[in-house]
C-alpha cells in the first residue's frame, strides 16, 4: 500500500459567512480522491473494508481498525485523518505495545516539572502533540488496566491530567485505535475493558488479509516496484516466473512481505543464478535481453 505524503488542508476559497465556496468543495474533492488513491487494491474484500472511510472520516467518532499484522491498519488510520476535518493538524501514531507501563502515562499525557526524580522540566505528552488532530493508538489491546482507565476518561470526558499536574486539560483530539488481537476474547478473559471497547468501536474497519484479496497481489507488486525503482515511472513489472510466484503465494506476512517479494529480486545481481523468483536476464522489461 502506498503511504503518501501529508495532504495539507487548503485555505478557504472565496466563501464568505454563507458557507463553503465551489472552490472549497473542489479542493475537498481533490483531497478525497488523492487520499483514497493511496489505498492500493481493487479486490472486493478490500473495497468493502474501505468503502465507508470517506463518510466515517467526516465524523469525530472513534474508529477501531482490526486485522492481521501487515494489512495496512496505520495506512487506513492516516487516510481517515486526511479525509477528516482535522487533516490540517497533526497525525500522531503511538505503538502502545512498545511502551512499558512505567512510561506509557508520561508519554501519552506528559508531566509537570518535579513530578518525579528526573522531571527537571515540564514535558507535553503525545495527547498535547496531537491537539486538534488525530491520535492513533496501535496495538491498543496491550494497554495496561491503569492506562485503559485513563484512555476511557479521555474518550468520555475529553479531558486528561499530566503526571504531577493539579488540574485537568482539554483533550481536543480524535482517537483512532488498531489491534491485531482477538479483542472480543480479551474482553471475555477480563484483560480488556468492555466499556473501553465500546467507546473505541463506534465504527469498525476490518482489513482482510492478503489471502482474502489475492487479486491485489500483482497490483501491490507493481506499486512496490515503482516505489523502489531507481528511476520512478520506469515501467518495471514482474514477468513470467515472477508473476506466477506472486500469484500463487499463500504464506503469512500480508502486504509487507508481498512488497519484499517484489522488491528483493531487484537487489540481486543481474543474471545471478540464485536471484529469487527466476528474476534473471530477460524477465524484467527495460533490460538487455528482455522480451
């Protein structure tokens, strides 16, 4: 999938107090098309998953994005952000699973000077960094019980308290969350709060694994080859055995592995007998001896 650059929100056109102008609507339409075009895939399962993004993005409600590792959850979260009215403000991703419990509250909410031994200066957390924008919580299922309570308060009351602070602060952010875990099972065993789940899952986007969208494998391979080509737009595409190998793959790894399968052969010495997928002389156009 293509992870395009940030699409800045364009300034208003000639609209007055009466509302958006025709120029505003046109700019919005172009931005929507650019954002949706960054999601590579035409398979029915994928199209069903992303069909409602332009509508749900316009709300300010939480969205829970589910799917296996490598299905593009952060890319979809970015698309929601750039399709939303918060697109001109920061998109701040947080990998909850990478932060230890001792640091999570501080990273999310920040701290005041003197809040603990090494707090020599006030520090704004990621919640403040994402102000007026979007906070994306990846691997949200890994949050500790204490952190779940804090996040629930943010979602319910739109307020949070930095570590060591004596007063609350407003949380003007939209929260998007993602998980690759069976979240319903986590609720059943008590490791994930049901009330937090229902706050996060106002809307849900389930991204299919690549094995359920096999028709997208070759378009994704073309995309990754173009993305990593030395000369953009060179028209380098897999052919012959390479196409066959990509077309029948069923193993794990989803989109990132498909990208590596397409790109790694480009790094092999030209004509090397161990070049993967039979990518040797004549299998890639634009090379000497290519068909």
